[in-house]
């Protein structure tokens, strides 16, 4: 099963943008696994469930229905694609993603989509836990400052009081939590191709991934 491409890496490394363009160029689907954790955090907040209340989170995962339509995500039929893109949900999703009960619940959803093939899946544990059997694993990185700068550019219109320093501090905290948690921490393994995108354009990153793909027959039309 090589038609599953996994891209892992820290917040703000550009995984989402790269995965979306790559998927389009290959004619694959795109799965943003961070959106799944954000959806759980969003729903838990709606229901006043604390991000460390494992039993309530377990029951929540059993009853909530998550679905996708291209790049939109729905919870119980409601489109929450925009609502999950706030700094607050980013922080809550990082907390909730450290709970084993949440990772277990979301594992099945991600695994099923991968088994259908032809997908670019992006997150923190997609190459280590969700689909380790693919030969196409990538780790996308960039310096903390550059990732913070990109995140700041993205958020500054919606949050005019936000500063670059706060964004750096926030990313640093999330990096530490995502890499040090007990369950499926963000980890780079030897079989991943490492790409440092600090000084690269999005197109250069996408081209590097395409050049390194194994066992995927590219359509001659692929740009
Ligand atoms: O990529 P993002 O900022 O949308 O992800 C939101 C949070 O979810 C982030 O703090 C880490 C977590 N996450 C994870 O633990 N595993 C994944 N596969 C994807 C995201």
C-alpha cells in the first residue's frame, strides 16, 4: 500500500498547505488529522467537558459523528470548518490530543480512510502509528521562528492584539506537549524523508515530495 502518503511535523511547518496541493496534483484525497482533534476539542467545549475527563471524552467520541466533504469537516451534520481554526481551539486540541482515549477513538476513522488508498494524510503520528506500512513517509519541519511567523501571518487579521512573541511562546508550548506526551508523540523516524522548509517555497516542498515518491505510478499529466 504505497498510495498512502504520510506527512508529519510540528505546528506551522506547512503540512496542511503542502498536503492539499500534493493531493490535488496526484488526484488523491487529503486528510487533515489535526482537524479531527480540533473537532473533538470543539465538541467537548460545546458540552462543557473538561479536556482531561477521559470517561466523558470516551462517551463523546462514541456519540459524535464526524464527516468530511473535501476540505470541510462536519460534526453531527454541522459544518465547523471555520470555527475550529481559532487559537483557543488550537490550544484545547493540543490538550485533548494527549488523551489516549481520544487517540484510540480517532485511530479507527483515520485507519479506515487510509485503507481505502489514494490519500495524503497529515498530522503528528500518521507515519508512526496510523499507517506505518507505507513507503512514502515524510517529516516536514521549519525553524520555530519561521513557523511562528507563518502562523502569525495567518492569525493576525482575526486576532489584531496577537503579537509575534506570543505566537512563538504558544508554538513552543505546543511543540513540547506534542513531542513529550506518552501516547503517540510527534516523532521523526529513520524511514521518513526529512524536509526542512524554513527557506523553501511551498512549490519546492511539493516538488521534493513528488521526486521522492516510491511505488506510485504518476499520471504523465501530473504537473
Ligand atoms: O495541526 P493542528 O494544529 O490542526 O493540530 C491540532 C492539535 O492536534 C495539535 O496540537 C496536535 C494534535 N494532533 C495530534 O496530536 N496528532 C495528529 N495526527 C494531528 C494533530
